[in-house]
C-alpha cells in the first residue's frame, strides 16, 4: 500500500506514481515537492483563484490554456489550444456536474486542424461539435463511461467533392480500472481532442496491484456520413524495484473491427474508409513512440512503452534561476510498435519499429504555481537516424 508523507520539511516517504499534472493527479517529481501547496490556500486572492493552467509542448509548439471554476458541485471550464508549428487551434467550453452516483458533462468545441497527412500540407479540416459525457463510479478503482457526440466536419480539400461537408455521429462506451484522474487514459473513454499529450506515462494512483486497464468501443452510425466501429484499449503496470526506483510499462491497442470501404479507388489510403481523418490511430508523438512523428496513421495499431524512473533528488528546495527546484527524476525509455491498414501488421515482425530515449521529469515552484518539466531525447532504431527532442511544461496551482 502506498504511503503519504506528512507535511514536514524532511524528505518524504517513497515516491508515488507519476502522471500528468491535472487536478487530482501529479507527476512523480511533483509527488516529492513542497507539502504546503493547495488550491485555494490561505491568502489567495479572488484573481489568483481564476489564474489559468498553462501547458506547453515542444517541438510541436503547442500551447494549452485552461480556466476553470468549481461552484458547489458544478465545474465551468474553458480551454483553448494552439499549435504554433501546424497552425491547429481548438476551443472548448464545458459544463460538468458532480453527482453522487454520476458525473455529467456537456461540451461544445470548435477545432481547426491542418495537414494530418504529410502529403496534404495545404489541407485543413474544421470540426464543430457537441457531446454529452457520463461517468459512473462503481468503486474507487472502477468506473464506466458513455459518450454521445455530433460533429459537423468541413474541409477545403477532399478526394470526392460531395464529402467536403460531412457529419460524424457516434456513441462510445468504456470502462476504466485504476488510474483515477489520469487524463491520458480518460481520453480513451471520453473526448480525445481535449487531451493534452504527456511525455511520460506513470500516474500517481494506478490501481489494484499497481495495474490499470482502460478500454472503449465507439460506433459511428449512419445517422451521419460515416460508418465504423472503433476499439481502443490500454493496459498499464508498475513494478517497484526499490523504494523510489520503479518501472512503468504500457501496452496500447487500436483497431477498427469494421469500417465501410466507401471510396476504394481513391489514391490516398485513409480516404478510402468511411472514417473521419481525426479518428485514425497514430503511433508517434509525445505520448506514444516518442522518437517518431505523429504523421504515421492507420486503422490497426499496437505499441508498448517502458519507462524506468530513478530519482536524482526528492523533497528538496534548491534555488536556481530564481525558481524553487523540488524534485528530479531521471528516466530511461524504450518502446516498440507497428501501425497499418490491415491486421497483418500485428504478425509482421519486420514492421515493428523499436524506439529508445533518455529523459527527465522535474517539479519546480514559482509563486503559487508548480511547474512540471519533462524532457526526452528519443530515436527510433529503424528507418531513420533522426533524434527527436521533446519538452513539456505543465502547471498545477
């Protein structure tokens, strides 16, 4: 069972799992930080309570700004995300009610994305949608979910002119064991667009036996212009070697068991399927195989990642560059995966791409903000000699 350090200046007890700095979750480095941080702490002015959470991701140049306010059991939230490199921009408005037996969320969004495919650099899609998200907690570790969404998709470029404007209507059902408050696994069962990528995978509370599992099944039906069934699942396991050194492994599977092949003569493979471009799986990026770009897409995907966390220092207060450095983890990373448009990619061992890297995760404090810094140098061992450098800066007040 995990222990929680008492709020004293001495170094606290063994490190807990790491995770993205969303409210209710923190990174491995932040877990060993200053104990006096709390939302709405004494002396906080009304203006400070409305200060936003600001997240940055490089080299994509993604800026994510989120402002939220909890009034009784209702959360009002606005979110804007802008990618400087690609030009993608998304805006969200959410209303979330926390009931005793169910959490209900209504969300509207407007998303403009450019060039999901490398050979379509001048293409953009605009998606405006509304969704209803329901969550039922059955116990502390187990929850079920349902999502219904209606999207209106417009594009400046399609292989078939009649599909320039289209509608995607789908329902999603899912279940989650462990990893409460983890935005990465909740993006599988909820709104994928709202998720901000995190470089490292470990979460503060994984689940029974240090194991977590999340799965979701999505049905895009003919009330709209698309017809598909989408399956996504992820398993996560933590192995403790010492009190503060641990290994976190994940296995992620993505598949379209069914999709109508509506335009079989189109040259670009993704456009042959009755699937919105944004719903295809990717294998690269900060939260997948970190040495690869996110331009590799497909209908069948499988990858695994392994991250070894070992601390440099924990629960300290080192003043450097006018910032309070509280914790620092070194991280060794390795992964492998495959992606394609047929199930044969799973059994074709030559199609798997190995990936390795070395990184860090640190927690620092400035004013009432805590910043979580994560960085990695990663390189695929197949296909390219390019070294990908990634850095994320996330805030939690």
